């Protein structure tokens, strides 16, 4: 039956488009934007929401998220993690494979999806690790993953990422299936060598940690994998770029026309290693926080277009794990609920244009990871949206996180700009800090190649 009304009209909004802000509203039918126009031209709707003049952005796509769950659900699970995303204005996340069990087999991937389906409240896509059997690569690709992830310093399967022949065979297989390969740029041999050298000297635990993860190793790994990407035609995406050295190498390759994209994080843009002295394990993350000079270079590269995406690297751990002595405490902290406010703060300060923010957190990740009909507010696109108040001033308080990880190195930061409502395919899932939907209402994205 054809109905004369649409499912939802959001009115009285300032709608972000790459052609400028439209003051008006939009109509949603069956999860898709069917009209975007000035007020009088909007159709009648089953439900009308007043946007109160706030700014409507495409929902954020966070392409680097550790939702954990399974045997690590004490750190985070698909429900708590996706609630945290919704609270932070994020409508799609891409989940990382370094879980227990590792997402590096068809079986593990299917199990994870099955668990996720019951719990998620937003859109979820998956990365996988390379399987030990090369012939499983195609089967995993057919299962709809966005790409493969490599941790050369901590391989998910027994694959030696220093063995060129072996590495090339995996990259070739990814390329054959038209999937990008994302790299955590590091190297185990170098870490171990540096660690044992540094431990002989009378250095603090923090100095040993920093010294064993220098920018030079990051850069070397980037250069190596980029070279292998060129040899195989595989699209390489570098995760959490943190240093000037790495940026120089990436820029050189991009100028040469290499198919190479990269990501950075809010913490690498905003924090320095000084934070580790103040906050200890709460600021322990990989790659480590570096220097003011690196922050500045990352901002410049971001504005220049060398950096393609901005992602949280949401890496939740339990408080008791973070309270361990520095060398044993795990690296990483949650980021889903701080990504957007920190960046809106930079918009409010005039340091970041709104267009650039939307590109980095919505349209560009959608393009890189082939998330169809996502990342833009256009007729025909999925109505994944976040309504933001650009002016609201508030203080980051991890006690209020939906994430199970109730700490952040940004604790107490005064920010300007807040997500007020989050919509997934036209239905409101978060309003005024409250999650107003049920577990399992989100959807899993399977990439069709
Ligand atoms: C991540 C984690 O905890 O899974 N930790 C981190 O410090 N970033 C792993 C990673 O992204 O490398
Ligand atoms: Zn309808
Ligand atoms: Zn990493
Ligand atoms: Zn990560």
C-alpha cells in the first residue's frame, strides 16, 4: 500500500551538505533520506521531530573501534560499546579483530556477528585479521568485511610479517578481493631489541615504553608495507599515524601516486607524552603520545589532505587492568564519547572547518571502506544523522560514559559542542544523553564487492 505520509520529518534544522548549510528539514522513508528542503515543501509524516535550529551532520563513521565482547566483554561488549558510540554521535563503527577469540577465521567472524546482532544499537561493520590458511581470505571477503588488519608486532595468526614472500601472498589475496589492508605500523623485533637495551640503562618505565616505540619504527613499518602495497596493487591504510617522520614518508608516497591512505586520532592530535607523566597508565596508548611538534605536524597534514580519516581507536580496558604497574598495564583508552566533542571544540575555536571534520569522520571513511549510501546527507542516503549543538559548553566526565571503560586522558576537559540526538536509519537512538532504543536494533553492514 502506498502511504501518503513518510515515516519521519525532521524540521527546523540547519542541515550540513557539501554545498552549504540548508535551513529547513528532511524527510525519511524506510530509513532513507527522501527529501531535503526548506520547510513548506516537506511532506506529511507519521512522526515529526523539531531540531530546534541545531546543526544536522551525517552520523560519524568511526573506522577504528575495539568493541571487544566475546571473552573480553568485561572490557566492553557490543551493547555498551554501541551505546557509547550513539551517545557520541557516531552511527557506524568498524570493529577491530584483536579480540578473544581473534577475528581471523571465517568461524570466529560468524560467531562475532551472531553475538553482535543481538546487542548492537547502531551500524556495525567488521575488520578481520588474515586467516592462517590463505584460501580462507576469499571466503572472509565474501562474508562482508571492510578489510584486513595487520598487527606486525603482535600477529593474530602465525604469519611472519617480516617474511616478504609470505606477506606479499596475503596482500595479493586482499587485492584480488578488492579489500584494503590496514596497518598498525610497528615491528616486534625492533621493540624487543630496544626494550632489552633500554632496560639495561637506568631509565624509568615510561622512558622504556617511549623508547621502545620510537617514531622511526613507525615510519619503517609504513615504508615497508607501502612498498609491498605497491608491489601487489593492494590498497594500504595506515592506522593511528602519530609522528612527523611518518607523515613525511606518507606524503612522499602519496605524491608519487601510491594508493595509500591514513588515519590519525584525537589523542595524537591533542596530547603529548607529558600527559603520561601526569596521568600514567591512563595516557598509555600505542603508538605512544609524542611531542608538541608532532601534534602540529598532524594538524597541518590533516588540513592539507595527507591524513584521510579521523578515528577514535576506542580501546577500552578495565580499571583494574589500568591500575596495574606501568609496564604491565594495557595500552589504550576509550574514545567513542570524546571524538566528536573534542573536534567540535576545535571547530568552535576556529581551528577546524566543519567541512573538513565531516570529510574526515563521515564521507572519507565511507568512501575508503566502501560503505554505500553512508557519510553524507543527500537524497537516497541512509538517514544516519547526528544533531549537534555547536554552542553548548560542558566538561568531559568519564563517570557518565556508556562505555564500560570509565576513564579518559581528556577527563575534565572543557569542550564546546555536543551531540544532542543520534539517528540510525531515521530512528532516534539517543536523545539528551539517553539511549532510547533496545539492544539488537542496530544493523550489521556487509560489504558487497
Ligand atoms: C589497542 C587495543 O587495546 O586493542 N591499543 C592501543 O593502545 N591502541 C590496540 C591498537 O589499536 O593497536
Ligand atoms: Zn511510511
Ligand atoms: Zn593499533
Ligand atoms: Zn586500535
